[in-house]
């Protein structure tokens, strides 16, 4: 008897035509075999344990991935975990180029999922960098120094919103682009809004 329970709200993700359709189905089976609950979050299949996010399935042009929300805390015995970008602090991906790749790693993936469940049971948290540890572009620092209302509004934002702006400004390689980004975002900061609000 199959004890895996799929969520009908997620079925559309697996039914849509995609180069990763078979890979997604295999990842779904692996997650469900580990006793996780299937949910739809951020438009992707997300697998939880006692309402805590464990892994998420998502796809890109060159690969599909199983993303571990607290992957930074896993042992990574198989050296499979990838930090998506330098700014991602907690999550780690295992990337796949097709179904054979997943089949070859099936036992290891289950071990990683069980380890992630144990991390959640233990209540472990990823030590996130403080906002002040993120670099502040000079263009933004100057605006804050010149405009006390902007400085007060920025400091009143949640740490996550502050980090979002700092990362957005810092990603620009040219000073003119950083300046333009700061100028564009100033009204939103003054209104107490985050970058994506």
C-alpha cells in the first residue's frame, strides 16, 4: 500500500510540460517517501515536516534542483550541496541535469532529507549575518548622510528589508547604476516599504 499523500494543489506543477517533468516526478517521490507533507509555496512544490519547510523543488534553464532550506547546517557527506549565490545564507541546492542523475543519488538524497528533518527536530537555526555586516555602497551612504528622513526611514525598516536594499544596490557594478537604483528606491524607503513590497 502506498502511504505517500500528494497534494492536489501541487499537481499542476508536475503536469505542465517541462524538460524537467520526469526529474520533478522523481524528486517528488523521494520527498514523499521520506514522510514529508507536500505543499505549494512560492509556486513550487515544498515539502514540510510539522509545518517547517525542509525542501523545495524548482527548475532553471540548465538544471533542476532540490533546495534544502537549512542546507548550510547539513553535513554534506556527498559534497552535493551548492550555495546558489554568495548572498544566500541558509539554503543549499542539490542540482540535477536529468533523471539518471537523480536515480544515481536517490539514497544519498533521502539521507540528506532525513538529516534535514533531524536538524528541524533539534530546532537548529542558521546564524544569519547582521544587517550591519552587509556592505553599504558609498552612493547610498551619502544619501543617508544628506537626508535625515531617509536615514530614519531606512533604520525603521525590518532587517530583511534593509538587507534587500543593500544587496540590490551593491549588485550594480557601476557607480552610475548604483546611484540610479538608490534614487529610484528612495520614495519606497521613505514610505516604509521593502524592495519587493
